[in-house]
C-alpha cells in the first residue's frame, strides 16, 4: 500500500527518507478523513492557513492604545509568524484579513449575490425567535442592544472576506484540512482541523457572532487491536470497516469513537461510538454536517437550537434550570402528555437562542464528493507558527464578551492558555475513563486476579477474627453479673462491639467483592466475544436537531415573535406616560394578553392555563400558610393524632 | 347479557359452546381489555364525581358570598338615592363578577359528572379566574373568611384536577382519540 507524501510547513514534500511515522500518520488521516456537507448559502470552506496568512497583516494592540502594524500584508508567512516576538505581555497580537471595502465594491458584491440567488442563497426556516418564549426574546433584545456598544467586526467585513476568499479560490481552488495524530492512553487520535477564513454566523445566518478566522475540528479515535485478545471474529461491529487488507500497516487500527467539536461543548455528550447509527459513514469516512456560518460540526443534518449563556445571567439561568426541572420532574406536570414529552424542556429563559443550520444541502467535500481534499498539512507541536504565535488569527474587535474577537490557533485559547483539545484530546471527549478494547480485556483480567487475592485475604482474616469474636463473647458472658469484674466486663463489652463491627464489615466486603467478581466475569466473557454495551449508553443529553413539528409556525407567528418585544416596550412606556395609576393592572393585563397570544400560536393554551392556575394555587397556598400557620399546625397535629388513635384502636379491636 | 361493569366480568364468565380455540382466544382478549377498561372507567367516574361535587360546593359558596354581600344593604333606600353608595356599588360589581362564575361552575360540575372532556379545561380556567379574584382581594386588603375559604377550595380543586391520573383521564383520552383518528 502506497502512503501519501506528507507536506512540510513550506509545502515541500518530505523526501523518501522522511520518518515512517509521518507517512503512517498521513495514511491514517487519509484513511479516515471526513466528508463535509455544508449548508446552501455557505460562503467559506476549509482553506490552508498558509494562503490565509499571506493575505493577512500582523498587528498588536495595548489596552487604551491604537493598534500597531508589525508585518504588512505580503510579509506574513507561517515562518515569520513563528518568529514573532511575543514579549509584550499586555499586548494582544492579531492577524487582520479584511480591509474596508469601497462603497462601489460593496454594492457590486451585493448585486452579484442577488444574481446568484437561486444557486447560493440561504433560505431561512422558522425564525429563531418564534421557537422560544418572551423572556428569551427579551434577553436577545438586550444582547442586540449591546452589539451597539461593545466591539464588533465592521459591517462590511463579511463581504470583504467573501471577496478575498473568492479571489483565493479563483487563483487556485483547493480544500485542505490540517491533520494531527496524537497517541495517548492507548488511543491513536486523529485530529482534523479545519480553518475557515471567516465566520459569518451573525451577518449571514442570524447567529450570535461574526469574526475573522475560524478553527473547527473533529477527532477520530483508533484503537490498536490484537485479534488474539479480543478474538478473531470478535468485533462484528468494526469487522472489515477499517478498509484493511492483508499486509496493510493500518490493519491493526480500528476506529472506535468519533467526536465532533461544536461551539464550546466538551465531554461525554460530544462523542459517538463508531457503530452508533447516528454516525453516518461512507466506507471509513465519517460524515459531518457543517453548520452555516458558525461551522460547528454535527452528526445529523438538521437545524439545531443552540443557547448562548451570558455570564451575567449565569446564576439566573441555573435557577431557571432548577425550576424547570422541578416543574417537569418533581411536580410531573407533563407526565403522560405525549406532545410535551416529545417537545422536551423549554429553552431556558436566560439563555439566548440561536439556530445552527446544518442542513447538508450545499457543497460537499471529501472522498467521492464533488470536491475532494488536497493533501493534508500535518501539524506538529514544535512548529513555530503553532507553538510560538499565541495571538488571534483574525481581527481583534475588542468585544468584552469575546464573541466577535477572532479565535487563537489550534493550540491555544483566546486567553493564551493551551486548549484542552490539544493537550488532552482523549479527556476532552470524556474518553479518559474508557480503555481501548484490548486494554479493557487485559485490565478486566488483572482486576479479577486482584479481587480473588483480596477475597482470599478476607476469608483468612474473617476466620481469625470470627474465632476471636466467639472467644471474646464467651468470656464476656462468663463475666456478666460479677460485680468484682464489672470494669473488666465493660472493657470486654466495648471490645466485643468493636470486633463485631469489624467482622461485619469484612463479611460485607467479601459479599460485595463476590458480586463484583461475578459481574466482572460476565463482562469479561462479553468483552472477549466482542459484545458491548449500547453505543449511546454514555450520552446524557444528545444535541439533536429540532423536529419539524416543533417549529411549524405560521408567518403571522413569526411576525409576532419578531415584533412582540418591541411592542411590549412601547406599551410599557405608553402605560407609564398615559395611565400611571393603572400601571400594575395594565402590565398584568398586557402580560396575560401576550401570553395568551403566544400560547395560541404554539397550540399550548391548555399548558398555559394549567401552568398559570397551578402557579396561582401555589401562591394562594403560601398565603394561607402564612395567615393560618399555627391553626394549620394544630390541625395537622390533631389529624395525625386522630389517625394514630384510630389505627391503634383498630389494631386493638382486631 | 347485562351491561354492568367489573363484578359482572369477574364473576360471570360468558358461556361459550361450539367455539374453536382461535375464537376463544379472541373473546378472552376482548374481555381482558373490557375488564381493564371497565376498572379504569370506574376509577375515572369516581374521581370525576368527587370533582363535580367540589365544583358544586364552590358554586354554592360563590352564590352564598354574593347573597350575603347583597343582603347587607337596604336596596330601597339605595335605589331611592341618586347614586348607589360606594359599598353598594362594590357589592353589585362583585355580584356581576361572581354570579356568572357560579353559573359556569355549575355547568362545569354537570359536565364533570357526565365525564365530558371539556369539563376539565373549563374547571381549570374557572379556578384560575377565581384565584386571580382571591389574590387581588387579598392584595387590596379585602381579607375575609369567605375569601380564604374560596382560596382553600380552589387549591383543593387544582390539586385534584392536576393529579396525574385525573389529567390523563381527561386530556390523555383526547390524545388517544386523536392518534386513533389519525
């Protein structure tokens, strides 16, 4: 099997004497390289960082000062980037990709976009505001207002980036990812880093933010297998799926897990097992649905409601979560309600809803698709531009929420700390507690040996202590009712209790270990036979696309959703100005009317009436409790007393 | 055959002669379903009648409150004056608010007695309106024993109506019906 030649940072192929490791890494990366399906209307696709960097200029800015250009456009290369002196600790270094457009260029761009409407235009679905309630819309309104005051990328930046990127594609159309292979904790981790020149989620798709440069990533986790450990026919799930043939150096690697990065999520919910039906694959290539604008990676095509939490509202959001959980699970308000159980919990009041459109109806890149990958760029930690340059990869917009600021590189966070996905890719996806299949079998065997040894020790110890206990018990009974031995008796009594507890604890440990041993033996037999737990057992809350019926809202409902908050503010001002004495009543009437209208659009009149009535009943109950507290206490005590009296008399009668 | 529920199904098995095993199995299944249905229906009927009784008591309370308030005034003198006194006007407004609610309460009680699906939602709406009335009265310091009593009945009814089995018995039936129809 021929292995592709890897590329160095300056695009020169590594010669034949390059390490076998690099060649193997590239081969692994290519074997499992993903297929990306984009959404129609997406303008930016994975590009090579070298080409981006050559179009950018390098700047730094200190707090309260103007930005200073370090290297002009055309002077920045990956090599020079790796040599930048990052010695100014208070300065923020950033690359700048876009320049302000001339008005004529902007107009020409907009006209050209309109002409290409049929092929390239994104068609939004149900508005994001129509999918959530008033509180979320209000928080969204606040968020939009803050955009006027905090830093943001210039309004024409997206257009400028699109034009520059289009020129780059015209010069040389290529789609490239940046690959990295990490070996950690028995896993071979294939990292696929995708670099986009611009993230136009806000301006293009009603999302949360725009920023220059965007790094996204997915990972494939491989395990080296020894068929003798797991069994030749032991892995019916992965059998034959690694595309291996006899003599193939990649044959010993089996894909076990994938993890797609999406916004700032980490942990168990991110990863999927290779045999999970949710993971689409074409041969050995996992399929990724890329969200429009934000470029988040998803397993299934669809529209994902993503909630952005503002740090200011964090505590309120947590309280809202607790209350929702209490209402839904403890009070069981929607138990048995098929519609409500299918809808799931409502979005949190204090989080701003945005939609990630990962429809997969646009361009596709990957093996066997309309566009294919160029030879990947291999990432190594010792490369200067990766490790030395800790600045931002795009414009620094001075946004305190950081949403509009460009990201740092694959190795660093914006605050210059190292990304967990870089230094601990296994732990990032929650795999640090999962051994590879071969290691699992070996660990199981070792654990059973340890347990059996411990059982043997326990049995000996129990035998000794039980004998001592019987001895002590006999002696203690002999000393009973002997006044002259009272002190000794008390001492022996205490020892007896202590030893009895000790023996009971040992017996309990023996019994528990025996049960554990039995379980481990069964589990080992299953593991050796290649049988595994359900692929989704580790997932607590999967991020699933919004179901069609959840956001089937008419045009009127969407208009109402967009206008409701503004209208609410106008009514409040009118009440204060024209009817100050009736403000409270007016507010209550307005909120009731708005709630009724909203519930009508969503077909949730019954839920609204029920929730409101139950809420009022709770308030009324609290009032009664406050007003008649001691009477209620007295009545409760009398009731309990009467009940006890009745039960005891009944028992006596029987 | 008689059409009574439960005990009939338990104590008197239908006589079947000359039927094959398949037909017997079919009958057994139908009777099992009928038995489950009849038990479920009996529970639902009992619950509905308790709620209906409470609604009737509530309607009676509303009527009594209104009558007591109105009886406090000498209406001949009030009418003789050009305008009603503030207290009398207040009592009239109260009557205008509570009497329709009492009427709907009675209607809902009847609907609940005959296990109509709409009765559950109507009962909830009425409790909501009455609770708003009670809480508003409490907020403006109109705190009398009748308001507290009304609050108490509303709370008991809401608890009952919101119980899982009661809610499912009325709203769940609609979902089932919709699914079958679809």
